[in-house]
C-alpha cells in the first residue's frame, strides 16, 4: 500500500471514529452507551498504527457529518412544512434553513481536508532528502 493511500485511509478512519463519538454523544440518553465501545475500540486500533497522527485532521472533518444530517432533516425548511394524506395531515414548524447548515458543514469538511493536506505536505517536505552539495 502506498503512503498516499495509507494517509487517506487513516484520515477516513479518524473521520468515521469522530462521527461515531458524535453519534454516541448525541444519543447518550438512548443508545449512546451501546455505541460508545465502537469508537473507543477504533481509537485504540488507529492510535496504535504507525504514523496515525497524520490522519487526525479527520476528526475535524467528522464534525461536518451532524451538520449534513441536520441539513437533510430540515430539507423542507425554513419555516413550516405540511403534508397531507387520505387519513389526515401533519405540519412541522420551526424548520431551519438547510442551506446554512450545508454551507457550514461543507466549510468544516473542507477545513479538515485542508488541514490534512497541509500537514501531509509539511511532513513530506521534512522527510524529503536534502540534495548533497559537492
């Protein structure tokens, strides 16, 4: 496996681990305690890998996933959304503007990816052998 691919796998692993932590935190009153062992095990597995720190910006990007979920759940917003069926209807009030949620989520995701690329480039420059002068 190439170093480049390994870096992206570490980034993805940390992003999924962070998303699992967020899911456990957001659902702590229902299923969060049952979900929590999964990110804990993933953290131990990722932290014991060689050069696992290179993928840590994935934790920043994982914060965008709840924003994307909220954007999807509020897709009929902003305001009130009503549905009707043959058996009646229902209305949902107070929906947020999904464009704002998606924009902030995209910024957080891009920030994590940018941080990953910058740190990856910085470590590549440090590791590059210096040319010898005669």
